[in-house]
């Protein structure tokens, strides 16, 4: 039986129980995971994950249950559990399922070429990452982890309003973490790549850039405490965006957990900053015709030239604010109910290369890595983080630095961005270019 036909059967059986609304959410996926150590396969895993999530609305309350067993007996059981869950839940007038739409945006999530790639080729390309890193410099002494992963998935959503949606997709990634050593000094280097298709992954570049990162940090030293211009590498910019992103969720705004509540149409960032969530971005890892509720995905400008334009909504939070869903009802799998989440969230690129920005800095700090970003307060925006990177002198990279602390506030940081790089890069579902912050406090050795 086809996936969609099976979902129809579940929907029919659930509706026969005289509930108000029913939704069936089904996910099927096949994943490959490879790890290489010293040019040998250290681990290999081929996994399949299939399951169904069922939501019902009964007497105004929403209930949920799930199972990865598709037998008739179990399906009847999850229907009963979902109804029981609803009976033990407080009624909520804002809880409902979406109506059908005439059409969904055209978004190609499936790379058919991935399915033609043999396991042997995947292993060989993962080995190439490790080999490229070791060949780059003899000071690369150890590979902590060198890996490749891919997933082929299918999502089916049906509900009692007549909504019917299905989509197939692929995504893959590779990464490496290594150790560079000179005398008794050791430093870590890493790199990663993400794509919808295998052929778009640059395995050699991943190995090469990881080695560069490790080598460039050898001999890292401390600097005096001072206030200087700070340049955020794209990955670091993305990490700060990830903290800022929680305040762009309508759910957090409604719960009073957002830095941006009540600030629509206000200047909340530098005029150089535009932040977009784009669920229909070509080749985007988070792109799809529909979100986890079956609502069409879209491009949503959240901050335009520093002005707050809006928030991300799923169907529930949209009804609470008497507005429309932005197609951001996110689900991590069949065991999960919808919640507000990002699709492809990014800071729009500017016009400057990182090299050009560096050339204009008399003295400053290029941050390559942040430690403890999880300790940043997403509500107040305050942070105090260990950082490492490269010191800039006279418009050039001068020497590596570590053992310093960067402190400040995320809102102040985004309001102080003077330059935005042209080097926008995505790390999964989130992306950032190089960002130049006017000045920040660097706490060093004195």
C-alpha cells in the first residue's frame, strides 16, 4: 500500500470516532552514516525510520499520539491514545488544522542523483577529506572525526479538511575535525559542507579548510584587554544569529520570552542588516513546498535594513495574533507536534569581501570560534563568551589569539554592524556572511 493510501485509511478510522478534526503525519526515511579513521571505515550505518503521528481535536482540545508500527491493531491503539490525550488536555480555541490550498510553491527538494551513488563512492569521498587534510601539512597529526551522512525522506500530511500533501527530499553533509601540532602546541581545526545533492559537496575543500584552520591557530597567544572592532567569521555570525532567532519566534513573543516583543516597525538592528527566513530558497536545506502542518512555505522578511517587520508563525500562534501562518510550523519527525521553527534563516549578504573589510581595520579581532554560545541569554541578549581567532594589525592578519573573553549584548551587537560581507554561507538551515561590529570589549590578560 502506498504511503498516502495508508494515511487515508488511518484518517478514515479516526474520523469514525466522531472527533472534530483529524491530522495524519507520516515520515519515511533512509539514512547513511560513514566515519573514516586512518583511511579505513571506522563505522558504517544504514538506518531506516518510518512512523506516523496522529493529532485529533475533540471537544476543542488537541490530542496526539504516534507509532512506528503500522499494523491494524497498533493503528487503532494510537487513535484511542490520541483521543484520550485530547480528553486530558485543556480546550483551546486557537487549536485547529489548516484548510486545503489550491497549489503549493514549486520547490525541488529531491536530488535523484544521490540515489545512484554507490556506498563505495561515498566511502572513497569521505576518505578523500581525511587524505586532503593530512596532505595539506605534516603538522596535521590526528583526525578526531571524519564523516559523511545522507538522508532520503518522504513526508505525507492528510487532514479531515481535505488537505493532502506529500513530498520527497534528500540532503547530505560531510565534516572533519582534526589536530594540528607544532612542538608541544596543539590546535583544533574543523570544516563542514551541506547540500541537497552529493555532487555539490566539495570534499577536498572541507579537508583543506579544516587543515588551514588548525595550522593558522598554532602559536596562539593572549592580548591585552581592550575595545576594538570585531570581525565575525560567517560561522560565528551564524551562531549569534541562532541566539537572535529565538526572539523572532511568535511563540516566544507571545510567552514574553523575546527581546523583540512590542518592537514592530522599530529599529532593532543596524541599517546594514536584513534578516530573511526563506522556505522556498532554491537548494536550501530547509526548503519545502509546505511546512509540517501542510501550510505553504514562503519567503518572509523579518528585519529589513534594521527595521523589525514581523515574526515567524505556525498556525496556532497565527490564530492567537489574528494573522496568517508564515509557513513555519516545524516538525523534527513523526514523534513531534508542530512548533514555530525556521526554514532557511539568514542575514542578507552585503558587498564587501572579508579581505576588503580586513584591509580597512587598523587594529581589530577576527573571531573564528566561540566557546559557550549556549550560555548566552536569549531573552536579555547578554553574553560572555570564550573566543579565539586572528588579530588584525595595519589592515592585515597578524597573529592567532586565544584565551580571551568577548562580552556584550546581542541587540547591541546587531545594532553596531558597520560592514556586511558578500560571503554568505549556510550551515544547515542557517546562514551568515562576515560581519564587522564597530567595537566590542575584549577581555585579555590585563
